[in-house]
């Protein structure tokens, strides 16, 4: 589990670095700092997969999980959210490693 959290943490941080790069390019072109929403980035990359995740979540998991929870997350700025998730997963990995070392 520790290695999975470490992989997820680094993955989210690398994707956040990519978002930072895109934000810097947009800032350079427009001269204004704006963070793009995660849902807007996902939709621009692959709208079909976003629709598929919505359909699967509403049909097979729980419809209330999509509307208030996932939509709120998708409307947040992508860069801070991804960086936060990466740090949280890396911290959880570190905590699990320290707990294992104590045994």
C-alpha cells in the first residue's frame, strides 16, 4: 500500500508540474494569471472519457457522488488540487513507512 501511495503521490505532482508549465505558457501569452479548472482541462484532453466516468459513476456507483462531490472537485483549479493530492499521498506513504519501521 505504501508503494501505491508513493506512486500516486509522484504521479499527481508530475501532472501538477505539467499544469504549472501550461499555466506559465498561458500567463506569458495573455499576461494574466488564471488557473484552469480541472474539468476544463480534462474535457479539452478527452471529453469522451469524462462523459464515460460520469455515466459509470451515476449508473453503477451512486448518482449523488457525481453531482455534488465530483463536480465540485472538477470546478476547482487543477494546479493546487493536484499538488495537494500529491503531497497528501506522499505524506501518507511516508507515515506508513515510519509506522512499519517502528514494528
